[in-house]
């Protein structure tokens, strides 16, 4: 069975996966999650099975920190564009 960071993909078109030809008649096979998303985005395969990591269940209410707005430090934010000029 697939690990938590793997997904099972079913090819929907013909393509090369390493040294193998994959096509719509091929059996589903495991790939890393990032590769499965890439194959899906490019239209080569569809994800048929995802295995989630067994994590403890989180409480239903959101965390206290998530409800508070970020503090205004008065500093200029880096990496963001300002309002449009013109």
C-alpha cells in the first residue's frame, strides 16, 4: 500500500515514466505526491488513491492565535507591492 507521502495514479494518456511506457490500460502505480499532482496538472494521469498520514484529531475550535489579527509594528512589509500608481 502507498505511504503517506505517496499517491496512486492511473494514466489517462500515453507517456514515458522512466524507461516504461504508461498508457490508459496500465495498472495504477505509486508516485510521490508532488509527482502525482504534476501528472494530474499536465493531463497525463488521475489520482485514484490518497493515503492520509495518521495524525491525532485536532479540536474543532480554531486556535486562539488564529483569531487575533497580526500586530502592526509600523515597519514596511517586505515582498509586497504597494497600491497601484497612476
